[in-house]
């Protein structure tokens, strides 16, 4: 922060940072509430030397210093590293959905828009039907009823007009979705059925030994498929090791991501999602075909050799196709394919995925470690947020807010692990 040449001297950045750290450690995140606390809470009055900035100053600090706040959070992770708290070089990666300020009714996707327009249409139809039956009664009461219904129809038509305008804006958006309050917030499905929310998907890499958050990132993409290598690399850099072990759930499974991690010296543990269409149909799945690396061929359930025949490009990936021409001779074929022969596809880097699967088969306990690790930070932070939404709008500012949450969470963890005195000492050194 640069002080102004004229006017009243500004508050030192450390004063307001202290207010925020105190606030996030004590479940007070709103600038208005922090303003009040600074005037009446003895602990906070002592901490900031009885200075009492107004809520605007407090809010502006968080709004204008996002990058610096993120650096403070990173600095604290560096301190943990110096204190040798990441000695195991083993992290669990997970994402969790957090609510944005944006209400669900102020977010529009194609499906939601279609549903709303349909509901309005149905309501208008219903009201028109009621008007028609009121007309047949021809009494004074019926007349008032008709007027009331016509008024309702008018309001619905106005709403329809408004939605049509929003639909144009929505279809112009790159992902055909708009949020009116927080433009960056996105509609996201959550694990419970029919419990979608408008918010952000926060990614974290959590150290499995002490449950400290090593790296975090706020995204507005509803799934985790493209996050594994980014988060793993961030965690690796933060911990400062050459080799890192990472565990994640099946939502992160993507060949390219695992291959990227492998190239970067990151050992991954994650299960493969069961999405094989053949298995759903009751046919043999790909896992029933054994790959024989030295011969570059598959051995099928009938013991036949499937030889590599063709190569193709699909979405930037080189794929090979394997098959045998003797399928029709075997009665087992009815459990394998409805076609002339069963063909098996292999990605050029599939050996990396096979190795990852073999690792997980040898050590399935890693998944238990994952569950026990990631639940802790997300559970704690959400409890601190008291099931409410982020205070700020747009991904940039929400990221700042998340950094403050992560900083507070990590500080509290280290206080529990080492004690407050030891932490103060370590910060002073
Ligand atoms: S149908 Fe072909 S690939 Fe499938 S089990 Fe029979 S021989 Fe093997």
C-alpha cells in the first residue's frame, strides 16, 4: 500500500490484515461486522492498538489487495515447509462446491430457461381457462375474478418478455449461461440428487500428515476432470520436492492429466470411473482383456490374441485398435460383441494408466487416506462460513476470500500442531 501525500494518514496494511486474519479465525468475515468488532471486541482492540477503521476501508483493502493477500497465504505455506510439516510429500486433491452470492433464481442455463418459460406458458394457459369459465358465470364476482386473472396474465407476459431478453444474452455467452448477481458464478451439480447450486468449485491439495492446505485454486468449472495436473504441480512447487505422491477420487481421472503428472515426477493414485458401455450391456469390459506389453497385443477371455491393426487420431490423441478375426468361431462371442469381431482401443500412453491402476490395486488403503484427509479442511472452512455463501463477487475476489480462509485454517492447524508460542517464534525468525 502506498500512503497518500495529503489527507488523513491511511491505516497501515498490517493493521487491516490483522483485522482480517482475526476475523477469519473467528468466523467474522463481513466488513461491517469487522468494523463493529474493532470497536467493541477487547481482543481485536488490543490487536490493532484501538484503531477502528470503517467498514468501507476494511472492505476496500480486501477488494484491492487480492494478489498481496494470496501471497501472504503462500508465504504461510512456505513457513510450514520450513518447519518441515510436509515431510511425507504426500497430498490428497479434492474439490468442493461453495455457494456464490448469486441466488439460483438469478442464474440462467438453457435448461432452466426452457423450464421457466414452460412454467409461465402453463400458468397463462391455466388462467385463461379460469377466465373462460368465469365468463360463463356472468356475475359481479366473476367480473372481479376475471380482472384479477387478467392482471396476473399481464405480469406473466412481462416476465416472459424479460426472460426472452435474458435468453438472448445467455445464448451469446461462451458457455450459454449467465448469472446476474455474480457474473462468474456457475450452476453446479452437487453430490446429492437435485441439490445443485450456483457457486464455485474450490480445489485444494491437502497434506495427508497434518491436513494443511498446500495449494488451492478457485474455479468456476463444475467438474474436476482437468484439475489433477495443475493442482499436483502447484502442490509440488509449494512443498519444494522432486517427487510427490498424489491421491484423488475418480472424478479426477483423465488420461492426459495422469500422463502429465507422470512426466512431472508425480505419482498418482486414483480409481478409474466405470463408464464402459459394453459392461452396462452385460458384455465383457475392457478390463477382461489382458494387455501383453512385450508382444503389444491383448489376450481376450477366449484366450485369443488381439493384434494391433489400425491407428487413428481422436481429439488430439493417438489411438490403436486391436482385434482378431476368429471371433465368429467362439460361442462366447454372444457375451463379447454383436458385431463381426470385438475391437479394443488403446491410447498410445495407456501404459501410464495401467501402471496407475496396478499401483492402486497394490495399495487400496490410499483411498481411505484420501477420504480422511480432504474432509477435514473443507468441513472446517464450511463450518466457519456457517453454510453461507462467499461475501464477494467475481472469481478474482472470491479467490482472495478463499485465500483468507485457507490462511486462517492453516494458522489454526499449525497452532494445534506446534502451539501458539512456537508459531510466533517461527514467524519471527
Ligand atoms: S468374441 Fe472375439 S474377442 Fe471376444 S472373447 Fe470371443 S474371440 Fe475373444
